[in-house]
C-alpha cells in the first residue's frame, strides 16, 4: 500500500527511474524478512518498525509494517529519507 506522500514521490521521479522504483516496490513484500532474497533491494531497518529499501543507489523508499501489510510512507533520495526521519522524532 502506498500513502499519498509515496505516490507524490513516485510522480516526481524521472521517467527512466520510475519503472525501476515501482519494480523494487512490487518485489519488496515477497522479499521482506528473507535476507538472501532482499539483498538486491537493500532492505534494512532504520528504526524499530521503520524500514528502507532502494532502487539503484539513488532512490530510496521507506515503509512500515502494519500487521500483514507493508505501507510505503515515502519515496525519494537519501536526503529525503533523512528529512522524513527527522520529522518523525
């Protein structure tokens, strides 16, 4: 599931990167919690219950687990993720 902020982040991506980020987002649920599978997505925990994935080195996405659902909170670059985390303190 994508929140509005994540959708807005996707819409700002250059067209050539958009498809790759969407593919990474689609692969995340099946890879979550399976380290050998998610190595290419760079999934890692940022804080308790908050995770980050990436597409290439430039684009990141942040998501939280809510029950059995992974909710994508935002899509952007490394600096965007840092700003988002600071706002959550």
